[in-house]
């Protein structure tokens, strides 16, 4: 079974702090994703990566950066946390889509609930 | 742009009731369509999917049919259980050649099933 783990289930940080959220997957997936989940808004893509050291902005990248130095690990960084970044953060991984469209399932971690005070 | 619209919740049902959660989409090209489920305290997991028009995805008693003519992918279950209480997300993935497998999600529908 695919396993995606996130470093913390709950985090409480202060405004202005630098925050690191870590995600590790054990299935050698090329693609990794960071989403935030807010009530009534569903999941919104922050950043994704399709290979080591490669990254692309998603729909809401402002205030965030990412790092992917190893294939299995994808980090989300809040350079200076703000209260409007209080949210649930979900990491996911997948194989690249193939012609058969059979391998584009995303596998999710349990989430990190971040509170910024 | 691409978007997914789900029926607003929350939805509250009694055990063994029939469930429908509506999902419609707007997309250019030919998307794959998904339903993901999030049980309390957990991440999302794939419930079912369909990759082309008229395909039916099914799993754990849930079904959804990809209707290109109505751009819909409604989720149904004939008899819900308390253990089905969760948040359900409809999502689409555009043509693999251009999107790296990015998903566009609906806003989610909370389902609560009472005994």
C-alpha cells in the first residue's frame, strides 16, 4: 500500500515564524502536491512537483514556497506565517499520468492542522 | 477555467436511506472524474473514478456515471450506513498530457448518517 506521511498532525505557530511542513512518500512517485483545505472551499493546490528539484505553482502559491531535494520528500515552507494561513494542509503523491489514465490516482497523507496565532 | 460544483451540504440521512450527492463540472478537453472520501481525522482516499464518457465507477456500494451530455458525475448509494459518515469530494483531472495529473476539487459535501 502507498503510504504518505506528514511530519505533524497539529502545529501551533506565532505570526511571523518560519514554518516547515514535511511530507514523505514511500512509493517512488514522481509527482507530489501540497493542498490547503478550508471549509466551503474544498482543496486548493498550493504547489506541486513532478521531479526532484522541479516545482510548479498551483492556484494559491502566495506566501508559500516548497523544496524537493529528494524524490520521496516534499516540504512546504511558510516564510513568515500569518493568521490567514491557519488551515488544514494536505500532501499527496502520484505517478505521472499515463496514456491509459490508470495511474493518476493521488494518494493523500493524514493532514497537518496548522494554527497561526 | 476548469471547475467542479457539488451540492451544498451538510447532508443528514438515516441508516439505509438512499444517497445522492450531485456533482457537475466545467472543463475544456476530456477530463477523468473522481470521488474522494475523507473520514474523520484522516486524509482523502480515492472512492471511485471514471475516465471516459458513460463509464461507471463503483466501490463499496457507491456508484457514479460519467455523463458527458450533462457534464455530471453524481454519487449514489442505495443504502447508507453510519460508517459512511464523511466528507465527499468530487474532482476532475484534465488530459494527462498537459496537467501533470493536477486535480481540481469541488468544495466537499459533509454526510452524516444517523442510526
